[in-house]
């Protein structure tokens, strides 16, 4: 990933939240999350330990790309 803080790859999140589409997506995600929490609390609580266990390997797969470990980026 680029080291420049102004690169488009790193600023797409900031650019998205400043648009009406970004606000609509954020509100839709919040509404869906609230609906699921209110109506399916039992299912969420049952799945929570598994979701926490899956968070670790998913974090390693998707978040370690920015550390410069990929020899193709050098």
C-alpha cells in the first residue's frame, strides 16, 4: 500500500462518508444492525462466541496486507 496519506487507496473511506451515498450506507447498516439486535437477540448471543473466534483469523487474512510483508510490493 502507498505510504502517501493522500493516496486514493487510503482516503476512499473519508471520501465516502462525506457523500450522501456514504451517509445512506451508514444509516442503512445501523438500521439493519439495530433491527437484528432487537428481533434476533437470542441468535446473536448464540453466535457471538463463534463470531469472536472467527474475528482473529479474518483479521489476519484481511488486515496484514498493509504491513509491507508482500514481496511484490517492494
